[in-house]
C-alpha cells in the first residue's frame, strides 16, 4: 500500500543494500548505517501516525545532518494559484481537482 511519504525514498536510497529485498535498490554507493536501517524498519511497521511522522523526521534529519545524501537536482515547482484556491501539492506534481477547494 502506498504511503505517499518519505519512506520509499529512505528505503530505496538510504537502506543498506542486501540483494534480497527492495531495500537499498537505488543505493548505488553501497552506503550503510545500521542506526538508519533500524529507523527505516521502525517506520515500516509503526501504525501510530504522530510516532511514524516523528521517526521519518528523525531519519531525514540524520541523513541531512550527516550529509549522507547530496541531491544533484532540485526541481523547481512553477505553480501559481489565486489566493482563494487551495490544493495540496503532491509529490508527483499531479494536481487532483477533487482535492481542490475554492473559497
């Protein structure tokens, strides 16, 4: 089931590549951190939303603070909207008309 949060990025880019699962499938540099792997495993099974969000935040902070991953591309989001229009910005850049409200 899709989660639409940072789990997939953390798991595919930052997990230790084991060759048996999809963990670390895009970890081309063979980066490995046991503490981060443990955090990612906890995120996968945590059902309490605030606890899960805190785990994701802690994992992303660790990645940022330790410079484990340096993105080479920063996508500019050229969205413009009127003040009375509100729509969530999805990670895949696809606006959903059903989720848009006009005040």
